[in-house]
C-alpha cells in the first residue's frame, strides 16, 4: 500500500517527461503536456468519483516517517532548473517556427506553475532552512519569490477575509482577481519584509530586507539569461514565468472563492477552518499537484505535509478537480452559474458583496 502511494506521487513526473519531449520535438508533439494537463485530466476527472478517504492512524504515521516523500520534492529542484536550461537553449539556439516557440513557452509556463511555484509552496512551509532555500530556488524560476514571504506570513493569516488579496470575492471574475492579487500580494510582501527589517533594527532599504534580496536575485537571473541566451529567450522566459504566475493565481482564485471568516471585531476574525477553503478529493488532480487540492486541511494546519493531508466532512467541495475548475474559472458566466449557488448555500449574506 505504501509503495502504491509513493508511486502515485511520482506521477507528476509524467508532465516533466512530456515537457522534455516537447522541448526536444516540434509540431503537435510540443503540445502533449498541455493536452494531458488541461484536456485529458479534466475529462477523466469528470468520469472518476472523488476519494474522500483518509489514512488510518498507522498509515499516517508511516507516511510521516518516510523520507521518500520529501526526496520526491527535493528532486524537483534540479529537474526544474534543468528543464529551464533546456528550454532556454532550445529557444535561443535551435531554429524553429513560431508555433514551436509558443508551444514550448507554454510548456515551460506549465512547469513554472506546477513545479516551480506549487512545489516551492510545499517546501516553503517547512521549517528546515535547507528546504526553505529549495523553495526559494524553485520560486526563482517563476520570478515569484515574494510569494515565499506573503503566502506564509500574509495569506495564511488573512485568508478568507477582505484584507487578503489572494482570496477571491463573491462575484469577482478571475481576470480582475489576477490584477488585484498580483499587485496586492507584492505590496503585502513589501510591508511584511520592511516590518521585519525594522524589527531587527535595520532600514527598509538594506540587505536585511528579504524582499529586496529576492528582487535582486530575480534581476540577476534576467540579466544572466539576456547575456547568455539573448533577448528573444529573455522575452519568452518572461512569458513562461507570467503563465506560471497566472496558473498560481487561478488556483488562488478557485481555492477561496466567495468564502469569508466571521469578524470578531477590532480587526480580528474567527480561526481559519476547513469551511473557509474549497476542497477537491479528485485523485488525479490531487497527486498531480502534491495534494494541493486538499486545501481545507492545509489551511487548517499549514504544517501538515502533503502526503498526510486529510478530508474534512465540513469542508466545501468542488464539483471536479483543480484542472477542470481552473478551466471553468476562465469562463466567468459558467463559473458563476456553477459556484455562486454553492456559495449561497454555505455563506453568510455579507459574503455577497463584491467590494
């Protein structure tokens, strides 16, 4: 049983192998990872029933003690940077047509979102310094290092409140949410980093400001790409990173849409509970994203590792897995038709304000 679970969590590497095949190929084979992720998996999850079962106490203890689950995340770091190097070499030095260039850029964007940011998110919650550095290295490949600051110290504190830029409001389309969340998250990361520098007795504009260090690393990466691979590769990498960012923000959108914690007064809110995050137990999307879709338990106990995240009966459930819900969100009228009635069944009337 344990071996089967481990094998399941290795399945995201199918996307990685498909990406390498796409980078080395041409024509329609370039699109294979995209078709797998956004056509095959969503269709399959419409047919397969979700699995709400949890591990037994003995199984959970065994999963917690196994280092294999950690090493499956660690190996993503060199693999992601290797894929980035291959992508940059292909678009800079291998002659190809516009279709191939755009396709390979989209595939790199898929890796930026699923491996760069998603695995970076999981490792970013660890307290081990090495794992946190791994998280930052992955986030660097998507130019979204400020996520490390804002997500842990901002989003998890303010989730499902009007103060959180990463929690989507009732009636808010995903496209306006992208702008609000990206700008608001960066502003929040700046405030957090500056406050931490001040707390240690240092100036905002000093090396002790973690966000400034992150921004410098991102600038150095961009300059290095320009120097070694040229302007076209730099432009296409920027497009891939943006796609990874938008994939993340689309996930943010579907995870908390329309849900709000009850205010307690004086800027305080009830504790974040499983009811404040949309959950999905659709297995393929779960393992593809290292259990990110069991998001209710993640916010209930952020320190819980991905392999032991649990289903909660009181958590609101998505009608399908994350890949399908992400596609649905891109069609706001369809999204509202599916999700707004679900929100109205569980949320307080004050939730329905879109401001």
